[in-house]
C-alpha cells in the first residue's frame, strides 16, 4: 500500500475501531466533524460505515475483533502485524490527531507509541477500569491525552491522574428514539404479530458466535415452539458464519430466522424494537436492548481460562451494562455453566408471563436513556475539531 506524505497544511485524522459497535459510534461523530472541517481526511482501521464516510481503511475492524485471552493468543501474530503496519502508515501519513475507539488492548499500546512521538491522542470509550483490571490506569496515563467517557461516573476515575476526561454521553442513546415503534418495526420485518417475538443476539464477533452460538441456538429451538425468533446479523461476514453454524441450521428448521443487515440503520435495532423479549450476549447489545426499552436475559460463555482470569480480576459482580449502570440486577444474567439452553429459554419465557415486571424494568430503562442522551456525536465532533486546531499550532 502506498501512503503519501501530506503537505504541512493537511487536516488529517487517523482512527481505529475494533468492532461493529465502534464503527457505528465513530461514524456518527466523524460525519459531523467532516461537515464542520473542510478538507478533513480520514484513515485507519474501520468497518463499512467509516468506509462509506470516505475513510481510507488500511485494515478492517474485523482484523482486531478478538474476544478474551485465548482468542487473543491465537491471533497474536496477525494482530502484531496489523499494529506494525498501522504505525508505519500513520508515521508516513502524518495526521494531526489519533482517535482510538474502544479496543483498549490494541489501541492503548498504539496510542502510547504515537504519543511518545508527539502525536495528540484521543480515546473514545473509557476502558472499564471501574469493573476490572484497574491497573490499566497506568497504561492509560502513558497513552491518552484526552479520554472521552460515555458514562457520567467515569470522569471521576481520572481525577488526579493527569488525563483530561470529558463526559460526552452515549452515542447509541442518541440514535435510538425515546419511544421505539414496535408496530412499525414488525411491519418492516414482515412479522405477523400473532405470536410473541424474541430477539436472539449471541454476539457480533466470530469468537462469541463460537462459544455462545450452540446454547443460544438450542434455546431458540425451544422458544420457536411458542414464539417467532429472530437473529440479526451485524455484517455479511457474520451472516455467513451464522448460516453455516450447525446449531443455527437445526434451529432454522424449527422457525429461527436470520435477518440480514439492510441500509445504514443497525439491523439489531429493528429486531430489538420489534421484539417482546431479547436473549442477548453480554456487551454493547445489552445497552442497546435497554435503550429500546425491552426486557432481556443476558447470557455469556467464554473459554474456561478466560473466565477464570476475568473473575479473579473483577471488581463488580454483574456483567450486563444495564445492571451495572442501574446499580442492581434488574434483568437476569446467566454466565458460563448457568448459560444452558434450558435455563435461557425458561428465563425468556418468564418475562412473557410477567407483564408487571416488564412494566417496571421498562421504567428503569427510560430513566437510563434520559441520563445517557446528550447528543454525543456533536460533542465528540466539537472536541476533535478543537484537538485538530490545537495540533495545527504546535
């Protein structure tokens, strides 16, 4: 790949996202930034949305999408190669600012190296040092000039560290309407409305599909006897992987339906808006489900070694973002050996038989949405515009 050195007047920003949710969040903010900053050039690592925005993608986000220690070890040579060439291309391309979006295990190392070389570094989405691995604050201090936090309590974590921290709100809270239209979503998806609808989200990464897929799809097979069950695919590659999964193939014979990504809106949002209950793997999708005001069951499985290490270094008991942010377990969590198809299916059906509980949790999710909705894309764009302006005067 040929990377051309810019003139000293070039307005350039490199960004790195490590998965579909990061690509979605970054695209909204960078779209605003491009509208405000004439001639802005973007490059780095991204997905379909950043590519559609005109970003020069040296690598794809999928190249960094790993889950847990075991999978990271298996892909270490590939990831190190991506890191090497990213640093090479960035040096030649000479951006004014580097924006790392989530993916802390990759981005913090890159940011530390670039910061030592004099490049201004901004990181969007604070690592969950309040939940586990608090020692990462040491690496963050070396790597990050400006941390953009998506949860209001996170800025307190950086008090006295020397890291500038700003709460910007959660970008996904701005994308999701305060009152999702279930009927419109069902019409868009061609649902009959005669049976309850279950959304099934086993994870957006290949590793998650490997470990969560069997139990999720077997649970779907049980749920399909009474409900319409939909599984959204976050990308064409994920759709292909799902279709080839043996347990999906068996479940599809009983009514499980795959919904492909169409258009720019995340397909998961349509499916979640349409559903009565969601069965969701731990991660950003749990927050999206809460913001769409749908009751859920959170389930998650990881390799045994990863789970052992994570539990030893955890600071909190819950894994689901809605439970963590609300300070109590408002939706059930089934982790590791508890995440069996039978228990997952039973927990989902429990919501269908508990309208009072659904009303209560819907109210809590409304409160959470109010707290996180801050027009984050605009705030992030304004901060990046300031950072680019300051960098040009150094």
